[in-house]
C-alpha cells in the first residue's frame, strides 16, 4: 500500500484519536495530558444545555456512547503498538471524562475537581476497576476507566454538595 492509500489515512486517523490527538506521546503523565480533550468535549456538550444542574439526554448519550467509541480505537492502537494498554493510548481517559461531570455545572472549580478525581481514581483503580483491566483488547482498556469515572462522579457530587453548601452559600 502506498503512503496515500485510504487505508493508511484511516489508520493514522484512528491512532490520532486513540493517542488523544498526540497528547498520549507526552513524556510526562500521558494519561493526565490525554484527559484534557475530555474537558473540551464536556464544555461543547454542556454549553448546549440551558439547565447546568440538570442532566440532559445529550449528556447521558455522550457518557454512554463516547466510551463505546473508544473501544475499537483502543483495540486498534493496542494492536498497532503491540502492548497491552500502552501508555500512549489515552482515548479511554478523555472519552470517559464526561461521565465524571453528569449532573454537574461546567464551572472552573467543578471541572478542576472532576479532573483531579478522575485522575486519582484512574491511577488508584479501586475494585472492580483494577480487575477489569484484565479483559482483553479495547474493552479492557476502557472498562476500568468507566468504573474509575463512576467513582469520580460520586466524589464530584459529594464535593459539589459540600463546597456549594458550606463555602459558597
């Protein structure tokens, strides 16, 4: 196949997506760098919704569909790099980030807390997230991040309630 063959372009696009538009190549904390596009995705979806504190069908759809879209991209990238859950693969980080923001407003302090908790839970991988990493292929790459994002979502709602009730009231 020539360099300009459509299949080569398709492979490059999938790898570009899987590596978080190149952020997965960061020499320091690629998973953290790779989570950043998730903030832009949340901003784009949440800004189209009038009621910041209510969850729209679009937000729920994004929280379900984006991780499902990450699975084939992560599978392809894993085969390409030849290593289980290679650190350069970060689509699982940014495409699960919207889960962490369901029902929360897009404000700087909420996004900062969501970003920090999502990274902490992804690194710590409380059960069953760590065990789910053993699942084969892209599903295994993504499913642990889905569970870490669910833990983050709970922590974010607790933090939002405490901070907005006690410090911002």
